[in-house]
């Protein structure tokens, strides 16, 4: 995997995870009784991290440091 593709994968993973995290917060507020659904969405977030984001970072470790530095500084990955 080249670095550009790894960056695209990592960026898309961050965006998808952010969107799903917002869903978890909405579910927690408006459907607090459905813990199973929230856990399901959280599991999807974890899968994105393990199956999409981590392989991109494994292929190009400097990307992980780059994304972390950007998150630390700006609170966002892109």
C-alpha cells in the first residue's frame, strides 16, 4: 500500500468513526434504554480502527504520528 492510499484510508476511518461516535451520543440521549444498539455502533467503530485504520498505520507508521500530532494540536485529524 502506498502512502497516499494509507492516508486516504486513515482519513476516511477517522471521519467514519467520528460520525458513528456522534450516533452513540445521540442514542445515549434519546434512546438510553437500547444499550445493545450503542454497543453495536461502538463495535463498528472498533472494527474500523482494527481493520482499516491500523493497517494503514502499520504500512506507514509515520502517518500515525502525523495524525496524533494533528489531533493533539487541533483536535481533529484533517
